[in-house]
């Protein structure tokens, strides 16, 4: 079992034995009291009232063998399972100390489709990929409610997920368990997804809480809107509703690179070890200017493993398109120079361009899972082979 953990809220690292617990009793002996650490984390002017955090639990034989079972409150003597971070006092996933915790950062400028991507990816994981990979995805704490209210409710009504406004949506923590052929649980990990406003990457500020998860991540999914490229806009002008011009893809990439290099103290000749999946979203919007037989037009084929043949085909075709689109060539060089592990993908979360009507005619995702599976493969959570 893991000996250390990273809090999915403040991103501080601790030994598992340092995890604290919050009293969960309803007795008067433990009434609500101001939680200064949680209030400071949430930047509240008025202290937030919560059940007390048990810094010195009562001794029990069970606590000698597993902090995961339960502890006794030193004030009311009631037991609790609720774990909290010793630094920020946010509730931790119940899998802390039991499963490896990984963060996958989904980042990009405003209007690149991050929220739609996350919404459809989780849906694809749960309803398609878990069957293919003999696995199970379980929402931890309030992840299921966040997903339903913030994402699924819109897709069910054939409406794109609204853009994320400035501020922080709590991370969605999910437990992904892989089953062995004999039915026993094999690899098990806790995955945290974050959805932040694109404006957070307009500057590479180490102190931005929303940016900390990037340089603490196990993999980065950088979404780029191809409709922001000048060449693409010129070719499609008049054939599709184009959004306003936002932060240039090169600028967002440079900010991500600067953020990680500064946080990890990398010199100019040291490459970033975090694998990055450069994902061109809304690929359906450029079907008119790509070949009929381009693999980006078709769905993925990963039957219980990461399909390396398909991956190489998509990666090569996406880079060829970028070369064809002129300014994309410089973008490729920038990625190659900064990152040791990288790949290029083209995906469509919705399968169609909503346009001014802001309606999804027919939800038909294309290759949404490819970047995520590649990151799982690079982190050795799933196997890969050529078909």
C-alpha cells in the first residue's frame, strides 16, 4: 500500500500516517467549531464551522495496524472513518492509503472544450471502456453528484456543458479497479479530475491553487482548439460558426512549460518528465479540410489494451496536419523541445459543432479516450500492443 499521499486540494505531500480524521458524531460533546485551516484554504472572511479534527485520537489496538479502519475521538469517544488533510482540512478520498492516487491535468485556453471533454471522457470510461478493460469506475465522496449536476445533466439535454467560470470546482475523485482473469482485484488507483477556467493559464503563477495540480500531475492533457489556428480559420471561414479569437495555443503551451520548469527547478537543458498528450479538440469541425480516410474521422479500437498501431497512425496524421496548417509546425517543435514524452491526438467530444444554436444534434464522441489511455499506458497502469 502507498506510504505517501498528495492531497487533491492543496497538493501538499505527506506520509500516510500523518492523515487526520474529522469527528463524525452527532453528540453534543463534539459540537461544530471554527475550522481555521479549512477557512483559510477557502479564503473565507468568516470562519467555517465544522466538526472538530482529531489530531490525537484515542489509542486502540486497531489503530496500530491500520489507520484506514477507524479512530476514536479524544473528546466524545465516538469512532469515525472520515479522513482529512492535515494541511488544509479538506475531506480526503476514502481510498487514501489504500490505492495509488494520480492526477491527470486537463488544461487549455478558454473555449477549447475542457468541460465537454471531461464530461464525455467519464461517460466513456464508465459505459464503454470499463467493459473492455475488465474494470470498474466508482465515484468517491460527492464525485457522482458533481458529475451529474455539472456535466451529465447538460449532455442528457443535448446541450454543451457551459464554460467554467473563474473559481474552483472541487476535484472529482474516482476509484478505478482492474480485475484479473481469476476475478481478484489487480491494479487499483484513485484518479482526480480537475476543471478550471481557461484564464488560469494566462499566466504561469506557482501560487495559483488551480495551477498546482499541473506540476503535481502524472500526465497532462493539453486541449487545443484547431479553430484558433489562422490557417484553419481561413479555410473554414463562411462554412462554420467560428468563436472569437482567444489566447494563442503557443502562449498557453509556453505558460504550462514555464510553470512546470519553475516548480520543479529544471534548467534550460532538462526536459519535463511528465507525459503530455497534446489534444486537438473539436476535430469534427475540420472534417471538410482533412482526407476521407484519415483515422481522426473514426472511432477508437482499444480492446482491453492500448492499441499502438492506431496510436502511431493518429499521432503521425495529427502532426502531418499541423505541418500542413503552417503555424502548427512551430508548435510541434516547442513540445518536442520541452517534454521527454509527448503525443498528438485529435478528438471530438460531441461529434458535431453546436454552432450558434448551442445544441448537440447527435452526441457521437470520437477518440475521446485515446489520450487518457495513452497516459495510463505511460504510467504502466495498462498494457499496450500492436494489433
